[in-house]
C-alpha cells in the first residue's frame, strides 16, 4: 500500500500536488470546524505538511505550517479574537510542524544519498553489478517490445593481476578508474556503463546495431593503451555482442558477450571481437 501511494504521489506534477495538499487542508479545517473547539484536529495537518516536505521542499512546507497553525487558532476560538494562550499554542504548532518538516526533508536527502551509494561502485563511480543488471532489465524489456537491436560490450583488463602484483593495488585501482573514464568517454546519454566486478566492465548500448557499435567503439582500445602503469601500456579484451533478437535474460546476454571477449583473450588479448546474435557473421579486429 505504501509503495502504491508513494508511486502515485511521486508521479504527480507540482500543480496537482499543490491541489491535493490544498484539498487536504480544506477538508481537515472543515471537519475541525464542524466538530468544534472541544476536540482539535490540528495534529492531522501534519499529513499535508509531510506530503509537501517529502515531495516538495522545506520552504513551502514551512509556509504551510504557518497557515495550518493560524487555522488551528481560528477554529479553536471560532473567530478572530485570540488569547495569549492560543497565540502561544499557535507558535508551538508552527515550531512543531516546521521541525517535523525539516526532519522529513533531511531524512529524504539521507535516504536518496544511501540509495545512490548502494547502486554505485565506490572505486570507479560507475553503476555496480546489481544496479547495472536492474537497469539493463529495463533496457532489454524496452528493446524487446520495440523490436530494436541492442548491443552489449564486455570489457576485461588484460594482465590485471600482474599489474596489481608488480605495481601494487593503488596502481591497479588507478588503472580501473582510468578504464572506467575511457568507457564513459565513449558513452552516449542513453547508454549504461557499469563494473561487473574485479577488472570486468559492461556497457549496454540501446538501439544500436553492429555497425553503430563498431563506430562508437572505434578508438576505445587505443585510448586505453594510453593509460600508463608500470611503464607498460594497459590493454583490454573487448567482446561486443549485438542482439537482433533480445535474449530472455540479462545473464544470458552477458554470457554471449563474455564468450566473445574470451575469444580475444585466447588470441592474446588487446583486441575487440564482434558477434551478431542469430547470425553467423563474426568480425574481429
């Protein structure tokens, strides 16, 4: 139920969200006025205030806190004449509503930050394996529905263990970061780039056939070779699998691209191998 409500409120435009909040405030005020001053419903104003703070920002939530506090005072007095006690009560309401709003805004920021961290590879800043697979599922489903080609690139750093052993893990980490930057340099806005783990990376290229993939990846290995580690150039084995018929799962697609990359490894690495799924043509360079 909570997920459904959150999804509904998240999809509302700012105008519709403001109308919803205004309707809630009017409804609560009307019911509070009907019941009378004996029972105050002021606490229920937290509902529209919380919605404003969570899905909007602190400033409108603060303004709404003042408005709701004024309504609470007026309804409690059934008029404009207020006593000192009611005035202090109104101030207390404003402070309470504003503090709750601030806590909600802060909590949302912390949660969003934690979500980003949980989906990001801490070393390279790319999507981690779990986040990459989740995003690729969406891309694969879209390609399957629209019947568009999709290309998956599997990248493995050659002799990475040797780099770690001879130059140290700090240099190895720097190499992984540089390779990640090279992949990002060849990425379009719609492409997905992630680290599968260790020295392996994957790139999903939506709506991209074999020829477009070749054009996009031109110069990738050359750029990677310019990364210096232990006075030796860094090279990668790259497998590029283009799917005209989208596989049933991301794991299956990864296995095709992995096998394509492994062919480059068997030839000594430092190259790119292309394969078109459901076609016999295969190209290497």
